[in-house]
C-alpha cells in the first residue's frame, strides 16, 4: 500500500507541472500574447482540483495503491503535454490536453477516496 508521502509526492509533482506552466503562461501574457486569460484560469482551476483531491485521497484506504498508479500515469502524461507548451500558440492548443491529463490525475485521486 502506498504511503501518505507517496500520494503527497505525486500531488506535488502534478502541481509543480501546473505551476511551471502557469508561470510561463503569465510570462507570455506579460509579453503581450493574446488569449492567455482563459489559459491561466484553466491552469489555476486544474491546480486547485489536484490539491483538493489529493487531500481527500490522503485520508483513504487500500484503494490508494491503484490510485497512486493511475496518478503516476496521469502525472507522466501531464509532463509530456507540458513539454509541448512553449509558445503562446502551443499553450492555447495544448491547454485542453493538459486539462485532460489533469482530470485523469483528479479521477485517480477520487478513486482512492
């Protein structure tokens, strides 16, 4: 069974990805890139969901092993998508994909709560 620390580590990894992309999106917005407001709002909402569900999952039971495996897979997918988000255009075109990967992380956490 995974430990609370493993759940928290994966939560932190998912949030770190989102924080990196938030900072980059804000930098693009500050540089004058159009369309970043909704992207930033979406990233903030995704970060909140991950944090909230991780808390609930951390209080859970034997399903945590399965949830942790699903969370690790989702975090890996988030990393892959985040790597493609380097310009304003790729941010806008990939924010939905990052959202989908984030939803998988949230679902994995919900599955353990």
